[in-house]
C-alpha cells in the first residue's frame, strides 16, 4: 500500500527533525535520507532542512537578491541529470552548498563515481575494510581482547589469501605512503619484509602433506630466482665525505644450485658480478665490482661478501654488504635487489642495457 503524498511529506520532515535531534550533521542526515527515500543529494539536502522548493528559493533570494531564483530553478537542478532538468553551474553549486551548509561535492554524491577503476583506491579500501576492525559477539557486546585479536587476524588472513601478490604489495605501499614522511618508510618496509621472510623459514610453519598436494610453485624456489634484477647498494666515500648509491641491472642465472649474477652494460662502464647460494630465505655470497674507468675510483676493483634475505614472494632481496676499503678498514652498507623480468635471453635483456 503506497503512502499518500501528504503523509510521506510529514514522515520525511519528522525523519529530518529526528536526525538533527540526534546531532547528525547536515551531510550525515542527507546521506541517511537518500538511503531511506531513494532521492538524489540535492533533494535530500533541501528536505532535511525542512524546506519546500519555494522556501529554498526564498532563502536563496534573501541571500542573493541580485540573482533571484524561483522554485522552478530548484526543480530543474534537482531533476538533473534527467533530460527535463538543467545542470547547475559551478557557481550555482557553490551557492547551494553555502545555503545547505555542506560541500559542493556532497551535492553531487549521486553522480558518477569512477574511483573503482583506480588501483590505489582499491588499496586504500582494503586498509579501511572490516578485516582490520574488531568484530562483536553475537549478543552485541565486544568480546575479550585476546579473542578479538584472534578473530580479526583470522579475517585478515582470509582476505590476504584471496588477494594476489600485486594487490598485497599495492595495499602495503599505500599504507606506507600515508605514514609520517619523517619516518624512514622504505626502511620500515624492508624490516617488515625481513621479518616475514624469517617467519616463513620457521620450522614450526612447515607445510603438511595435504598442503604439499595443493602447493603451487613459489617464487622463492631457487629456479624461479633467475631473471633480470635491479641492484642498488649504499656506500660511504671517505674521500668525498658523503654517501652514494650504486645501481646496476643484473642477470641472475642458476648454476648447480647457485645463483651467478652479471651486470648488464652500464652507462658509466661499471661492472658487477655476484655469486650467491640460497638456502631457505637467506642468500649468501660474494660480490666483485670494477668501478667506472672515468669515475672517481678510476676503474679500481673492489670485492667483498653479501648476505640478503629473500622476500616470501621472491620478488626482492635485501640485506648488507661487507668489503675492504682504504686504510685496511672494513666497510658495510645496505644492498637490495628487486626483481624486474623473468627473461634471460640476449634479445629480451637488451632493453636494460645502459638503463642506469
């Protein structure tokens, strides 16, 4: 049975009054009104203020008498974007926002929203999803802290299981991007990656026979680490009194259970070789670099050891190098390798020549 127009109007006005009595903002009240009565945002804001279209026009004219409007103007704006409506200009929307005490965007809340096409939006949505919120018990009361944490972790793990590695990476990167810029966000993520790698290597987490039956090949297998990697390390030059970073594109190939790395042609002529063995999530080995003949070190050759932690998905390695410097001092610094491409053929890797 439909509600008579007069009765519906009274019901809507009563609903609006109740929302304000509950200390809802105009925006909150309008959102609830839209959801309940299926009207657009411009209609909702007017009605929650308790105004008819004629009363809204009177309010407009009292504020901007030099630009008078009638109820028909409000009707056209509220019907839009239907063919019989008129699209309000930005100036009109700005004045309506002032009239209704809201944002211009609030008046267009029912219009097109294409944020779901943006992968960063999905990442932010994951952060604010209920997977990170504490659930309530069936009786409406919150459970004890230990149970809450366990339940929340279970839900979060379920969501992570459904997400691809790229989606996880995008979500975490988005989270890190919102942290205080004063923090070393990259260092924090590297530490998190190292901690996850060590946790994955814990014997207590060994997979069961059932898990083995359904296990998919993982990128952390030694055979899967072959490919093109971007190498970056940090070093301090005592002669120049500051830190520098060295970059190379390196091809890693498997040789009898080991990884041999050779840098691709470098724009400055520097050459790098790596010899690594991988056991579990730990990569250990040696490095040799012949510096640029035209650079500060004039083609000098340096060598040392290297220990890295392989990320769970095998797309990154991070750790530290150790090597001998001048005056018989042992130096060290950060080193990271980031996966770029699976291909190792000469034709495929040519695109990475002289890229750094």
